[in-house]
């Protein structure tokens, strides 16, 4: 077939759903009201005020007497829920939290009751009137103070211990990235409605299949009886991939009251009602020769998890195995079970955590050896993936370094720490490498072209912010040969063809290829219809010579000979054409990753320890860029998040009782406008044809990975102080 002209792909389109969002017409989960004339009723979760122990008494009297209260559910009156196995979900080894099924308290903030009332205010006030007595036991929530319990996950190549002994240079450091919370703008919310045995939920989710599977398992009903609808998601960063306990609470409350129920977690409840990026302790040893060639690397790490589930993430180990040439690597990763709720992937999961120790350590080695940090990385640039022995599909990391160094002005840098001043401010620059897995997954999309020449495509993916609506519209518009305004993409409904999880940077590669496949199939159907139609100007033409542009099919080399979709369908009495798109990634011969090089300039107040990021540049190799404006949103948004990870974000737990001290956006610090100045992203573009038919590698995760270490390295360069705990606070620099 003749390649379609590309008009929409690669164009800096604004979001096709932008108007809906800024005019308040986009309906998020909490905006849904499927309650009919009576409206929905409201559920408020009561959370435990101890960190571990038992519930010894529940007095619902005052709450139940409150006007408007319909029902109070807790472990003493809750029906037993089946909580069947749910292997297809994102559930972890262990046993998921079962709401209201026993008197045990496993962490501070665990749901212990739910109050349902006709108004939100009544439910909130009644919830405050609940009297719950506890027998508290001491809880363990401190990663640093608690021994590891999880089975070791190890990786070994060569003999790192022996190589360390004979290394010219040996370094040993311990890094401690803090626990972070996603803190998406939209709160987690679920609206649940039962009709007989059928359940519909409107939910904030990155994957409508996930709450469907979880609710079906928890209530013991077939998955087909659960419909999940999620047209808009106001940010998620990983924490809306799994179905958290409140989703079951909402469905239970709806079933017990016989009314459609709306449940919105409060901002405070997000800190224990959904997951978070776990804290880690990361011991790194590096051995190298005098020229900076790495001879050995050991990583010993401990990461927090809950007692009831074992959360672990491969990404904390992966970069250490494949980023640099190192003949001898030894890694050991153990989880530490604590009296906390279960962690979950957060943007750049694992990789962004690992990049802080790994890329800080490379900077420390560069300083030790007196080698430029970029030069050190170049010397250790591998020719293939040393973990698997496979070639890299595409790896333009050297180009990222070259372009980044040039655009950032790296050569003007005086390598000596604490060598540059601007009044009271110490100025420093730093860089770090970024890497993230290119993940892909199979799925399907439905494509329909109507007689009026407009098309609708649907697939049950999600748009948590990267712009799925827009990028899929671009892909579809080009594949169908239609203007963007004549294409509508729909998502977020289990009634639509099944799409994979919207996460792990796999949506553009996977759903994009699925959509393209469906649109290609439909276009070829139309072309076939034309060439076989004696009354078509294209009758008898070679199908391979025909392209479609602006809704008109024509010979590639003779645009005058052709007709529009509308003419073709009308003459053939067709109301529409339909196709089902699908794509399944094949076995790959290569190791596929997206890469980046991140550069930061900071100013540190020499007397106050205050750190300001003055400018940041990220250069990324993410394959082909479908939607440059959205790519910039991803990259710049990730730099903001990474600045938070480096300098501000820290979920603080009171280890006496497991209470999270800063469970609000006033005390959990995130970057604000004053913290974010000059951010820029550049893409070293090029297709990765092994990855997927679109040639993309995924962008949304890799862009955050190198940010925190780039900032940390710049802080070292500015001050001569190496801070190995995140976030880097003013007090750590005094
Ligand atoms: Mo991403 S952490 O998979 O949403």
C-alpha cells in the first residue's frame, strides 16, 4: 500500500479536549451524577487513628442519628465479601486489604467504616461523630530502623567483589530517596450504581479493566457484569493504575443502601488511601580504573512495602544492569515490610528512584577522577545490552550528550566545585543520564467511518494527562486521510475494545499502533470498495497506488482521478464502514529503551542553603515524536516533578504511631511557579522501527528519570557538598 501523507502526526496540535477541560464540560469521576431525580448519595470514609492494632468498639449512635444519614458500614455489620482471586490485575504477592472484613488495623488511615448520607455535608459531619475504640499496638514504619524481610532479588555478572578489591579507585556511598506521593490535582473518586446484579462505576483510573477485575473478584460477580467508565482523569502519575480499597467501599455502600453512591477521597486520605513512591536505602559501591572505565558496581537496596502485600519494582535494578559498560555487577534488593499501606509505581517507576544513586555515584566518580561527567559516561557507553547480550534497537544517548552539552553551554563550566558565585549565590551545573524501558502491550480499537465523512475511533485506554485523545486523533487522521476536525477518539469505557494499562509509557506505542492498524484496515476497505466499483473514478485502479487526503481517495500520482469517502459511501448505499484494529508486539531481538540527558543549573544561597533551579535542559531519545506540543508538556511537567523529588517532596511519617504528618498540600511541598523558571526539552528524533509500527519508544516516564540527580549534581558543583538524601533541604546544606 502507498504510504499515507503525514499531516497531523508531527504537528504541534493543541489538545482536542482542551476546550472541554477549560470550560468545565469535561466530566471527571466526581462530576458524575447517575442518581436520577433523587441524585446520588454521598459516602465518607472513616479512617483509623492508630497505626496498628484492633478495633475494640464501634459506636455508630450519634452518626446514625444525624439527619440525612442512610447507613453506616463497618466490620461488625458489613456483609462478608468473597474477595476472590484476581490474578489479572495489578495485585501483588500477599493478600490485598479487605475492607470492613475484620477488626485488624494494619496502618494509620486504614478505612474502618463508611458513612452514607443524602448530602456530602451530612456524611462528613456524621463521620466525625463516629466513636471507635482501639487496642493499639506499637507499629514499625521506619525503613532505616527496620530489618528487611523480603526474599532477596539478586542480579550478578562477573565477580564484583574481586574486581572491587583490585580497582584503582573504589567509592562507597549510601543514598536515601524519600517517600513521595503523586498528589495529582484530581482527587480519587468513584461513583457506583447497581442495577440488579450489574454494577456501573465512574472512576478515576488509568485502566478501566483494573477496577472491573477487582470489583468482580471482590463481589463474586462476572467481570461482564461490571462496567467502568472513566472519560477524563486529572493527573495520576501511576496511582490510578491499581484499584484501591475505596473503590470497593463505594460499590459496597451503593449495594447496601440501594442508591447510587459518590465517594471522593479527601486530599488527606490520598496519603494512605492510595499508593506512593516508596522510600529506599541504596548502598552503591563503584570500582574503576584510572581512566574511568567501570570495573565493578554493587547495589544493595532496601525498599519499603506493607505487611500485607509485597511491592517491588524491577526498575530500581534495571539501569544498573544496562546503562554502562561494567563487566562485574552485583545487585541485591530486599523489601522491608512495615505497618504502612502498600506503595505503587510513581512516574518513571523504579528508574527514577535508581537514577538518583546511580547518576549521583557517576558524578562522584567523575569528581574523584577529575574527568568530566559527560566524558566519564561516554567512556562507559556500552555497545550492546550487557545484561541480555542483545543489541539495542536504537540508542542515541551519545547524541543526547552532544546536543545537550552544546545547547546548555557545558564547555563553559569550571569543573571545580564552589568555583562560581553570583553575589550571595553559589552557582553550579550538573547533568545526569535518563533511561526507561520501552514497554508495549496488545489491544484493540474500533474504527467507524460514517457516510458524512467523519470517523470515530474507540478503545478503552485512558488519558491521565499526556494527551491520548489528541495523539490518537493525529494518528487516526493521517491513517484515514481525514482532517483532524473530522476525527473523534473516544476512550475510558469497558464497553469499548480492550486496551492495555495506560502507564509505563506504553500508550503511544501500543494504542497508537492499534489505532493505526484499525484505520489502515478501514482505509484499505474503502479503497477496495472504490476500485471494485464500476462507477467510481478509481474503478480498476491498483489499490496500492491510492492514497487518501482530506477525505478524498485518489491516485498518488494523479490527484485529479479520485472521489471522496462521502461520494463513495453514498453511491454504494453504505451508512458507514467499520474495522477492528489490533496490534500485538512481537518478540524483539533487541533491548529497547528510551534515553535522555538532563542538565541543570542551580543557585544556592551560601548563607541560607536555599536552592533555586535556574534553568534545566532535557535532551531525549524517545524515538519518533507524534505530538510535539504534548511531548513538551510531558517533558516540562516531568522536570517540575523531578525538581520536587530533588528539593521538596517528602512524605513525613511520625514513627510513634504511623501517622503521616504532612498529609496536605500545604505541608507536602511541591514546586510552585517561583521554583520553576527556565525549562526546555529537545528531542533527538528518529524512528525505532523494532519497537512498534509507529516507531515511538515512549516519553512520559523517561523525562522524569534524570531530573533529581541532575539537580543533586548541580548542588554539589555549586557548594562542594554532596547530599545523598532526598529531598535536598536547606538544612542539609548548612
Ligand atoms: Mo506510570 S508510573 O506507569 O503511570
